C-alpha cells in the first residue's frame, strides 16, 4: 500500500557497534540517502520521472525470456511452460513488493546492495553486490548473444546474407570463434549510456514501444495457427519439468528491479520507484503468459528447439511467408538492444555505489561533469560484458544469471523484515502488505527455484562467490569508508 511521508532526515551518524566487528558494520539509511548522487569529481543528475523509470524496468525485462529463452524452456515443461511463466512471475512479484518498499525508503543507486548494507551489514552487502554483478553483467552478455541470433535472421530474410558461423557464435558452438554481433550491441549500448541517463532513457522508451508492438503482432498472427490439440498433454514432464523451466525462465524477469538502480537519478524517487517496479512487472508478466500461450498453441512443443529466434520461426511457419518472421526479427533486434542498454545501465550504477563506499576501486565512481554519467565505469563494464558475450554460450550464461539474481532477491526479502523491526519509525512510501508473510514467501520461492538449477550452475556460483570473498577481504574490507570514515 502507498503511504506518503517525508523523507528521512539526513544524518552522518555511525553504525551501531557489532560483536562481529567490521564484517557486520552497517551504513545508516540517513547516511546512504545523504551521500546519494555524489561521486568522484561530480554527481548524478535527477532527470527521470515515473514514465521513464517504468520504461527502464520494462526495457530491462521484457524480451529476454520471450525473444531469447522460450526455445530452451518449452522442451523442459511442454505446454505447461505457461504455468512456468506464472510461477516465475509470482516469485518475482513477492520480491518486487520487497524491492518497492525498500526503493521508496532507501532511494539510492545501489539497489539491493545498499538495502543489505543498511540492514544486515557490510559482508552481506558485499555478497549481495557481488551477486548483482553476476546478475547484471552476465545478463548483458547473455541477452547480447540472443541479439546476434535475431540479427542473422533479419539479414537472411532481407538481403539473403548471414554472418559466418565463425563470427556469429561463441567458441565451441557450431564452429564459432568469436561472437561479433554480441560485442557490437554492447558497444552500441555503451555509446548511448555515455550520453547521460536522460538521453539513454529517451532511446530506451522508443525501443520498448517497438518491442510491445512486436509481441502484440506475434499474438495476432500466431493465433491464426492456434491448435487446441497442442495442449492435449499439458504437463508431459510433470511438476519437475515445470519447476526446471520456471527456474530458467526466471532469467526473463531479471530487470524489473532496474528502476531501483536509478534511485539517485529519479526526480521523485520515494514516490515513483515503488510504482515503476510494480507496474513494470505486471505489464511484463501479462505479455509473457499471453505470448507463451499463443506460441505453444501455434507449434507442437516437441518441435521447439533451443534456437534464440523461436518466435520468428513460428511467424514464418504459420503464415508460410518469410516476411512476417523477418519483420519480427527486425523488431527483436531493436527490442533486445533495449534490454542490453538498461541492464548495462543498472550494472554501472551498482558499481558506482560500491565504489563510493570504498569496496571497489574509485574509478567506478568518477562522474563526467557535463553528462552526469560515470564514463570510465561505463566503458570498463561494457568492454568486459562485450567480451564475455562473444566467448560464452547463452544457456550457461542464463542459468548463472538466474542463481545470482535469486540469491540477491532472497536477501532483499530478508532486508524488508529486518528494517521493519530495527527502524519501524521510518516513513515508507510503500509497504509490503501482510508482512512478514509475503517477504517470507518471496524468500522461500527464491530458495526453491535455486534448488531447481543444475549442479554445474551451483559450482559456477560457488567459484564466483569464493572469488568475491577473496577480493573483499584483500581489498574492500580495509578500504571501506566505514572503516576509514574520513576517506574521500
């Protein structure tokens, strides 16, 4: 429920002492808000309203699962993939409510990293931030790979040319050496981001409108080929298949929290951030379920494969004409680019917050005085994600992203309950209804879906976390601004 109230008063009070020492040192909410927007050599600019914030979340979310991962999920669940989307959406909804409350209460750039810092201490905040780096950074790479698939579909349908396999796939996939299109789309997104948040938001809004129009067009044409017999065996692989597909499809909901990373660039963050998060998730879930239902109705589930261009293929099969598939591929090229743009944006803002706290090098918090964008941060992150996209297969990336996201979301659900108990007097512009029940359900769903992921994914996650802890104890722990309060 919405609850209008004044923002908390700025304060530079120190965090309460903890028996575990520096590992549990917390950064007070008032200090987080007071430092908001300030970086090395400049500050972020408040230029985004509710519409732009909602478009950022939709841009970061809509398209990933439908345009890219649907072809992988259907063979796991069969026609019940629609149920998998609903389950993944409910999991995201519980966490979205928690995000909405914390985004309105702590409107800063760090998203769940900052929320954990204020409620559970620095070590947990670092772990959360490290998971976010996995979520956002690897998500950019994974989506960029799918963008290359649709680019090839578009080129083939328009001029009869395709990019050679050696330069259209990552190493080890169909003779691939280097995925050049994936690198190109990340670099293009970087160029937009270097122009500043307002300019990036404007470009993203246009791309979001294109992707919604493309999905509506798909539903209209796909419905013409709809056959109820394709649903005769709704759950052929049982609930285990539905759960496995849901865990994979949760990747498609990653991004609804992107608006929370814009907390220091929103005009009225406490009012608009909660609304943008919830509104974007409702719109995205409705479109996902509708498109998945039409797709399975138009094509037998056994004929789905792991092609990232599944929807374009369905359009071509239903109409018997390549034009419609080519048109959808054109829209997808634009639509998926918006996911890359907005998720990359979120990644840079999280690193900005972590750098400002001293946990990662200062270069990530340097802001360009003219554009208000963290330029060095943007270039470094973009080049890293671009190279990753060019070298790693999509399937592995999607699952690695899901586990990092689910872990971070689980912590956000805990943070809501902790902040309610430790700071009940704080003004909140949005409150999770039925707390602590709904946050507890959000936490349980996240843990359940993490358990559905493969052993290999868990091994990758464990290695990632081990690397992160080594970096924290060798660098961040001693350079934290809470350890050295006068550090600039």
